[in-house]
C-alpha cells in the first residue's frame, strides 16, 4: 500500500513538472505578446479598447499594459539587463536622454508610416504618442471671453487683468516668461536666460501658487483661488465640462508631447514595431480622441471628427499655427542646472 | 543570589536570540541599502566628492536643509504641546471612555493624506471657511492669506501627524503607576510639583518616542508642503525626488539623502540631550 502510493506520487510529481514546464513555455511565447508601459488609468482603458483589442484580433499578439511612465525604472531596467517593457511612453527630454544613454532602439520607419504625421514630429527614437499643450486658462466671470488675456504678454499684464495667478513650478516656465516679454516664438531658443529671470521677477508678486501637480491649476480655478493659470489643456477642458466658468485661450499654446519609444533589448521588438504601425492608422487615431483629449500626430484623422470635437484638440490646424514648440535637446542638456537656479530663484 | 544572576543572564541570551530575525531583516533591508547609498554618493563611477561639493556650493541646498529642519522641529514641538494633554486625558479617564476617545484619535489616520491636505485647502483658501467666517463677523475686510504660506504647511502637517504623537505618549502614560503621584501628594508636593518632578520624568520615554516618530516622518514630508505651501516652502524630499525621477542624478540624490540622515540623527541627539532622558532615567533608579 505504502509502496504503491509512493509510486503514484512519483508519477503525479513528474506529470506536475511537465505541466508546469508546459505552462511556462506558453507564457514564455514572447512573440505572441508585447508589453506597453504607458500612463495607466483612463488612458490605458481607452488604449485597450481602441488599439490593443483590434491589434490582437488582426495579428494574434496580445498587448500587456504596465504603468506608470517612469524614466528611473527604465534606467534601472537597462542597467540590470532585465528588460520588461517593449514600448514605453517618455517625455521628450527623457527620450533624448534615453537615446544618448543607449536605452532605446531607433524606430523602423519602413514599418511605421510617418507620411500622415504633422511635419517634423517624428523622431528617430520615438513616435509621438500624444500631444497636449500648456495653455492660458481663465475665469470667464472675471474676464468675459473677448475681453480676456489673449497672449502670455496679457497674462503678465496685472494692470489690465488684475487678480491672482498660477504658473508651473518648473524651470520651463522660463519659456513663458520670454514669450511674455515679447520674444517671438521662433527666436525662443537658445533661451535668453537673463531676460527670462527678469521677466519672471515682474510676475512673481502676482502668482499666488506655483503648481507642481498638473491637477492643481484646475482645482485653483474651481475654488476661485486664482483667475488665471498656465495649465494643460485637458485639465481645463475637464472642469469646463463640469460647469466651472472657465475657458481656454489657444494662442501661443506651448505645444507638448509624449513619445512612444522601443526599449533596447526588448523581448519582442518586431511585435512592438508592428503595433506602433497599427496604432497610427487615422481612423484609430480618431477613435482615440473621442475619449481622450490628447491626439496623436495624424493629420487626416480630422476628416473622421465633428468640428466641435476638432476644436478641443491642440493639433486643430488653426491652433497649431500659433503654437510654440519646446526644444527637448536644450532641456535635456540644461534642465539640471536650470532646476537648481529655479529653486534658488524661488527661495529669493 | 548566584542562581538568580544566572537566571537573569540566560534570560538576556534568550532575548538576544529572539532579536536575531529582526536584526537580520534590518541588515538586509536597512544596513545594506544605506551602505549602497553611501557608496553611490562617493563613486560616479570613480571616487569623487563633487556631489558633496555641489551641495555646499551656493546656498540653495543648505537653505532647503535649514527650512526642512525648522518645519520638522516646529511640527514636532506643536504636536507634543497639543498631544501631551490629550494623551494625559486618555490615560486618566475610565477605560470605556478612553476607548471611544482613542477611536476618535485614530479615525483621521484612515483618511488619505491627500484628502486631508485638500480639506485644509478648502478651509484656509481665499474663499474658504476661515476667511468667510472672519468676514461674516466683520473681523477682517479682505481675505487673509494663510493658504500657500508656511503657516498652512505647519498647520496641516500637525493635524496629519498628531495621532503619531498621541499614541506612544498614551502607551507610556498608561504604564505609569498612579500611586507614585498619590505618594508625592501625601509627602506634601503640590499638583505642579508632582507633575514636574514625578509625572513628566516618568513620561519622558513616551515624549522621546512620539517626538522621534513625528520628527522623522515630517522631515521627509512631501505632498502636503507642495500643495499648501508657498514658493519658499521647499522640502528636501522634493529635491531628492526630482533628482531621482526627473534628472536621474542618483549619486547626487544619494548625497542629499545621506546628509538628511546625518542632520536627522544630529537633531534627535540634540533633543535627547535637551530632554535628558538618560539623566531622568538614572534619577529614577538612583542605585
């Protein structure tokens, strides 16, 4: 009896081993999945439906989502050689740094079609994932539309437009300071830092809060803590929908974006390129902006959109014309120094 | 006598063995990372002291260290002053009442820090509860500025960290033998003298525990100062975070973290000297 059960146990053990091996082989079938590290939350939910599900149906490759976007994690991954992501979203400065540090692979533009992209937005190591912008948000009770600040120069004009304001607590506010001081957008770089600090000194007494988290300016407008903010368009649009009396001035929007990059050493690089190519089909890009106000680089997407929706997007041709572009190379090089100077200025 | 000594000695041995798991845990998850941070701040990749030179160059980082320490000290002292009577009351009332009061003390800890911070923004804002009330009673004509100042930072942090002061104090005071107080009164000491010479010294371990806990947590505080503070309310944790996640300058972040640790230890050492726990404890057991 004892012997028999021992034998049975041994057989069960061997079957078990094979079972586990088989399972791990299945899950190791990396060519059938890609890992996409993105912002998570609602972005992930929509991306799952709009991009991932149809992609899996067409190619059989499953898209696994991870979050959040974290450059420090990419560094740790690349240095340890344990690459968990195939594609990751990155800020432009981080994409440049990642390229310089060889954490990223170049995008294969033979597979990803960039002919439909807004000109100049495709980068050798990153495809634009989403555009957003830093716009002027204003309280419409205090400043009725038409009689509101229409440029950063107006934003700085505390005599014509009195009331507390909120600006980003980051050194790239220097850009806004220069625009407010009358520097034309195309001559912004390299930044005239001395002039920028002098311009910031002028607005300092009127700024009641320098925000660090993107949700803050929307909250400050809602609570009437401030009447004017420099904030991301999606945040202002969000409280506008909730009925808060605010509006967006798109003129001189600071045009920003996040990139999708392929990680060097990715387990499924081919799958990653295929997925990127799939994502940028105009009809899918249109489906995307119906839920998320941060559009991709597609130009022909607008023919699938109603004019009302089109006018809420930073890439709407009329807004795009007057937009100001940040130079990520400049920031990748100078951010560290400017961050320190920024803190010193704040403490003054 | 001799056998008693042996007993005590073997008891200590047993206790030492019981401490082994936690010591091992601390070695792996505390000592090792601290050593790595120490090395990281000096090697980049060759030996260098430039991270430290950068910190002591100019006064940005020194100023932030100073501000952070002052805020943390202020918060800890305020928590002590506010928490001490509460703990005293908790230890003095009948157990049934104490239980209800204790729940009231702990309850706010179940609410997230972010939510409590936002609540302070609603209370202190330009159109917030405080200003509206003061203006309703004609005490002020214009809204006063509290939100986005250091006052708001200290106020919000004290409210958030107060339970962490009350709980160790309460645990300590609960163990104080009340007969000692009676003895002091019988021997002719007044209420104040009894408090200062008997109760306060006996509660000093609780003070030290509560103070240490609140101080260490507040010196690394992050979200609350960023949300309710003004432009000058920069805490060192914010700089360390931006060095790690934005600028990827881990060596520099390590140097900042190490100096923060040294500052923390120095201040706690100073506080310990000031309160003089060793002295108090030795006066309790003159032999």
